[in-house]
C-alpha cells in the first residue's frame, strides 16, 4: 500500500516539472524587444503610403505587427539571419492612425513587445484662392537674410539718439556758459557802481 500512495505524488511532481519548464522562461527573456519605426515618418498625409519597419537585433522567425493590441499583419522570415520586417500600408486613411507595436518570435519564444509607434494621418492642406490663409497676431521671426537690414536700422536709430543727446548737451553747456557770463557781468557791474 505504501507504494501506491507515492504514485500520485510522483505524478503530480512530474507534471509540475514538465509544465513549468524553466528553460522556456529563460529563452523568452533572452530575446530583446524589437524596435519599430515608420517610413517616411510617423505623420503621413491622408491617402499616402507608409511602411512600418520592425527590427530585431537577434533576428526572427516571425514578426507580428499589432495596432492597439490587435493583429494587423504577420511577416515570416525569408532567411534565418533576417533582422527586419517591412509592413507597407499603401493608402492611409483615418482608420490607419493609431498606436502600433511589433513582437518577434524565434526558436519557440516570443520577445517582449516593442515600444509604441504613434502613427498620425493628417489631411492634405489645399490652399484656396479666396482664402488668404491663417492670420497671425504674432509677427513671424526674422530670417537670417533680414538680420543685416535690421542691424543697420538699429545702428542708424542709435546714432540718431546719440546725435540728439549730443545736441542737448551742447545747448546746455552753451546756456550754462552764457548764464555764468551774465552772472559775472552783473556782479562786476554792481561792484563798479557801488564804488
């Protein structure tokens, strides 16, 4: 009877060991997260194509492209050392915009998900002949070609202010000189008359 009691315990331990499989966890942690980018960039004009590029430094067997957690496309590797998967989206619309992530699969283990790529689809601005465009209350910054002209204007104004200050100073000095002469002349005349 003692042998029969040990059999369920051994079976349970054997199942636990096989199900746990610590080697699987170590392999899954070994694959680095892939990177994600968009070509020509993360902001695309409405109707224009965009390509989402996923890269894995460790290579991959399969890449999954997900949008907000939902599978969009799968790319299988053509060669064992392939490190990049390209997911072309031919005509973008409002539904194309959103948050994308990549995840790679290699040797029986999935990588962590990539960082998020926020894809924005914007309408193409079509200028109208009757519409003058946006009017801004804030003046635009001067361009580098306008700096010499602006500097010349500033120097001219500074020179004009200095000239005016010099004229005021000269007039004050001249007036002070006349006042001294007048005071001296009056004192001399008063002194002569008193004698």
